[in-house]
């Protein structure tokens, strides 16, 4: 039986890239998808955010913590 997946929304490309690097470094399985569409450009991204990351539910709290760390550091850098 496959693991249940948890989906977390991503706000932008920078957030997605940083999270991806952290997940790869920690060896956490994930699938990341952008909402960008060739036909509509970034129309869906403006409405829905950049995209999302899916991870097995057993990793979700760790991925959520990494995402919150990225977001917290972004606001402190501004």
C-alpha cells in the first residue's frame, strides 16, 4: 500500500528552490509542481501561488517546518 501524500502550497520560485535544496540534502522524498502553464503563462500562478510540493504524510511535519523556516527568514531579511 502506498503512503498517503500531503500537499503544501508554495508561494514563489525562490521558496520552491530553497525547499527543494533542503529536501534533497535531507533525503526527503517529494514531488514538486509549478502551476505555470505554457498556454496561459503565469495566469494560474498569480491566482494560486507558484505551485505545490507533495511528500509522504510521515514527512509532512518536517517539510512544513522547513517551509516555515524559509518563510520566516525571508521576512527577517526584508
